[in-house]
C-alpha cells in the first residue's frame, strides 16, 4: 500500500511540477508559433497569386508543399529524436522554420518561394509528434494527459488567431516581403525560447521512471486505422476550406485586412471549439461529438457560399468552432488506441495522416476549382466531410470493446 502513495508523492514533488509546467509551456509555445507560421500562408496566398500570376492548382501546390513536407517527415523526425533527443530536434526544427521564412522574404521568383516553403515544412515536421509526446510523458503520472493535450491544442489555435491577424495588419503598412521576414525572426526567437525552457532529456527520463504510471493503449489496429482515416478526412476538408476561404471572401468584396480579420474570427472560434469539444466528448462520447461537429461544419460551409460578406463574417466563429473542434477529440483518443510502447509512433502516424490529407487537399480541390469553380470545390469538400460519420462509429466500437474491434 506504500508504493502508490510514494509514487504520487514523488510525482507531485516541486521539481516534477516545475518540469511539467516548463514542458507544457514550451510545447504550447512551439505549437502556437508553428501553427501561426503554417496558417499565415492563407493570408499570403492571394498576394502570391497576384504577384506571380499563378493558377488555383499552383496556389494549392504552394500551400501543400509546406504541409506535405511537414507530414512526410514526421515519422523520420520521431526516429531521429531517439538518437538526437526530442528537445534538440524540436529546437532545430523551429529554427529551420524561421530561416525558411527569412528566405521566403527575399524570394524574387516562384522557385525560391517554393524552396523556402519546403524548408519551412521540413522544420515544422518536428513539432507535432515530439511536443505532444513530451506533454504526454510529463503529465501521465498525474492523470491529466487529456487536459494537458487540450491546452496544447488550444495554444495552437491562439497562434493561428494572432499571427495571421498581425500579418494582415502589417500588410497595410509594409510589403509582404518585410512581413514574411519578421515571421522568420519570430521563428528564430521561438527556437531560443524553447532551448531555454525545455528540460534536459535526463530530467524527463527520470520523471517518467519515478512516475511509474502510464496510459495503457488498447492496440486496436482496425479502430486506429479508422481514427487515422477520420483525422485525415477532417484535416483535408479543413485545409481545403481554409485555402479557398480567402478567395471566397475576396469574391464577396473583402480586402487583405478583411481576410486577415476573417481568419482570426475563424481561429478564435476554433480555439474555443477545441476546449469545448474536449469537455463535450467527455460528456456525450467521441462518436456523438464528431457527428455533431462534422455535420455542423458541412452545413455551414454550404451556407458560407450563399451568405453575403457580413453574414459570412458573423458565422465564421461558429464555423471555426465546428471546423477545428473535432481534432481535439481525435487527438485525445490516440493514446487509448496506441499499441503498448508505441505511443510516440502512433502520434507520428496520426499527425502524418492528418497533415498529409491537409497537404493533398488544396492541390486536388484546387485543380477541381480550376476546372469548375471555387463554389463547386467547396461543395465537394462539404460532401467529403460526411464520410467521417461512419468512421467515427468504427472508432467508438474499438474504444467500447477495449481494442477487440
């Protein structure tokens, strides 16, 4: 009877609490900066299209190049972290993303811009699997993993809200090249902050050994595949919609600053959606939450096509709540379905699939938009999203049967 109490006492010692606080703050800071650097691209896409005279398919390629590199190298990043350490990889990736934006700020042609976005995506590939696994490892002893992950996810939306809005305002007083160069300096500053904040690898390992309590995943491969497919489709629709939203708003009369404000409204709703859906999932279950948010998202995307600009701006916070809220529920299920001892690998797989879907979606639906129209592409996205409903039912079966599904 003395071992559990001793473990709890050890886990709650001041040094362990400090490690948890520093790790969570560092992970949240990394998530906010990286997500802001990723989603500010949506504000810049109409500017790049006008400057370089490119098609919607090429616009999708620019957006997809960043996300594609981020998705494609996450598994490699998780493997390299075993040799070089998660902390070093996370700091190095953040610095590389900053350097990429400095290069993009000097781009005089499409080729240099594309190379810069590829480098930025490579640097961003370290953030999701490594930061989320650090949060999980440092908080599992206290039983607050899901709450910590919800804060981590919420921080990402804070970055999505603030950075695009600030860049939208900066574009009113300076060129896009200067604005992008400032983003590069932000990335380098964030890397320095992470280097200072993150505990040393030995401290994290010692804390994990003292905790003695881990989340036991069910290891249901079928349900995890369904979860992966759900996350992939959800991300594909989200990234596709975000790619087309600036052009939809522009067609309704919005300017550059208006587009930045619109994205901020969307991401504010998304930030609260991640917190709300986390609690909602605990109350009514994962499946019902996903059905509610995905159905609402599909309906609101269709409404956005026909509403005037003022109506779209008014509904964007609600759309953001549904659009981004689903992911918070899905992230929390990953540790429950991961195979024993393969949690970090499961996070890397999930993020690879979801971000990979987000990378392909702008290219595929951008080509559809070129052949038909932006309205048709958005209608197709709304229809594709409904495929997540039966997949969520499959995931719920795996959770209900303890991995036997």
